[in-house]
């Protein structure tokens, strides 16, 4: 089936027409051309870009989040508690995610006592936006058999306040209602439709244990959806596991990086080595400036982490690691040095790239380590990051330095952030918070072209799809986003007013405003 897109302002091209056949770009040209097409899409002079690529998010968890109550963007604690009261159904476990006390009018966390005032008969669990901390009521602790403070490898529970951190969250999730296979299909479809609204057509996604306890069911769902060609977002799966035994089983069954089809592929091993800056669980080399003696925590011991990386490397599978604190970055760099070949041909990566020292930035660039950044974090983190990390803030969130020195792709970490690419582009080029009077070092800003490329061509490289995604050129997949404003002809503030008109996947319109 031959299709023509005409009257387009094509990104990085003087052409204005695109010919598509079987989901592949066949030709781009300027001017009219006599030919017969099965379909013609006239975009009337609008800017057309390669489909946006979110280099790191959690697609399945995003769908799960969309099916529950949202706590994102609430202005204060009172509104949060009122939201819980309004939506609570007696006897039915209440779960919601997205609150961020750092951006409240007064930065006060909800506690077990506060949630108990709403109900002691119905379990209530609220996940912080970062996903690295949860607050629960007494009923949840009772159902989980927790009667006192708990310390465990990579996690802890503050019984008095109902605070649950890192790996201890899995202890709570084990008692929460389990999604069915049909639920997973619904979450996937909801998430893809939602991402298409923002012009996103491809993602690097960590899903295996985000809403289930094992990797097999999510993998089966993705494989079935992709083989049936039912997906509207391409995926590179960033594979996370709960144990070395599970990872070994995955490898023994023949899975490794690159397996799959054009809609779904196995990507790298994904490790979460520390927590988040917002929850003060990111592992720092010095104590937090606003919390005496606290340095954060590791989710795995260094020894166990290295065992995962070694096992992946044996099967030619790269590792990408969530490492937010600078002490965690040290561990990752030391470990990668033992396994990375010169030039990083497998694509070892660093996810988040937030609290970093200059010596670490230099090493990442020198070794060509892939970076998965989230410019969207600038909006909220700019409010408090200096108060937490002190002098290290001067070299933190070094997105410009990393982008210009090593393969770097942008993303959202959704559902941690709403996957609004245009908002991410604005924050990348300004480093000014949208919602608060705060900003970050402007020397690390990206240009508008760099910001666009961080969500297109450069993102395609870090998710392992540089040969067929991220460009408008013959031989590439026909994935596009059409905008109502030309990003090159407007002031940065106008980017926030720009709308997605069309999202096209494999040559088919999957979203239309």
C-alpha cells in the first residue's frame, strides 16, 4: 500500500513530500510528482518530525497508573488527603501514585497516622512520584504482618510513620491485588494510546517486574501483541529481574539483547542500584545537606550487582543502571570498567545522570557510556536539589556536557513524570522550572535542535534502533509526529503552547487532535 504525505516542512530537509510503502519510507522529494497512491495525507505546511522516542520509561506501569487515581501535581497535603477520601471504596485496597511533597506549599509527607484517620479498615498505599517510597496505613501493615521497623538489604520500613523504602516496597506489593493477563493487555493498550497523544512512537521500557512478580507474563503479553502487529509504540525492553536465578532462567530460555521483531525487542539488562533524590534514598558520597547523617542506600550490594553485570556480559547483553547518587555512579563506573570493550560496542548505559561530579562526567564521556537523561526532572528537582547535595549541585544534571560528549537520549521515566516531550524539550533548552521559581545552570542547556534530536535520532541509538528509527530518510520506519508550530520559528515559551496534530506509526495515523 503506497501512501503520500505532502505539503510538509520536513525536519532537516528541503523536501516537502514523503512516500511510504509497507510502513517504510521509500522516498522524500520536493514538489509535485505524478503517481498513484492508495492514501494521501495533506499536512498543510506543518512541521513533521521523526516520531518521538522516550529512551526510558515504564510502559506497563504507566498503564497501571492510568487505571488508578493520580496524585501528580497536587499542591499540598490537604488536597492529597481529600483526594484519598473522595476516591476510597470501603474494603477495596486503595492505591495511588504521584505525590511529590517537595513541591507542596509546605513540604510535609503524609503519614500512617494521617491515613488511619481516613480508614483503618481499608488498606491504603500511596506511592511517591519517584516510585522509591510508599506511605501506608495500619491496615496494610497488619495485612503484611509487619509489626515493627524493618531493615533489609536494599530497603527499610519505618513502622511508626508507615514509610516504606526501596526493596521493602515489594513486601507490600506481594499482598496487593494481582493484575490478570487481561489487565496487562489493558494497561499496555492504555499506555500506548496515551503515549501517542504526545507524539511518542518508540520507547525504551522497564516492565518485567513493575506490576507483576515475575518477568514471564509481561514478556508473553508483549510478544503476543507485537506478533499480531497490535502495537502503536515500538519497544526496546530494559530487562529487570528480582533475582539472579530469574535472570539466569531468562537467559537459559534463549533470550538476549536484539531478539524479537520490529515492534518489540529485548534490550539491555536494567539494574536499579539506588533510590531517588526526592525520597533521599539516592546514594551519595557525602551526607544529605538537609538530613543529618543520611547518605541514601544501595538496592543491591556491590558484590551482587557485579554478579548481574558479569552474567549479562557473558551472554553479550549490556547493562544499563539506574544510578542517581554520585557514590552509586562510582560503583557503576568501576564495574563497567571490568566488562566494557573500547568504544562501548554493546551499549552499557547510565540511567538518570543526576548527581555527578566533574571527574565522573569526564569518565562517562571518555568511555562512551550511553546516557538516559530526563530533562523533565528539571521542573521539580530544581526546587530542592541544591539544598540536598550542596556543592555537588554545581556539576549535577549535566545534560549538555553529556549530550555533546557521548550518546545521550532523553525520556520521561513515566509514570514518574508525564511523558510530555514538548515540555521536556522546553526544559532542555531553558533549564527553567515551569511551575516554580527555580532554575538550573544554563551552561548545560541544549539547543533546540539538540533537544529534538535527544528525543529522536540520538534516542534511537541508546535504545539500539539507530538503523531504522529517529530519522526521516529512505529505509527508515514511517513513524512521525506533526506539530501545529514550527519549533525553529518560535520563542522557547511558545514550545509549551505547541500541540501534537498527528502521530503516525508505520505510516498509519494513530492519534489525531
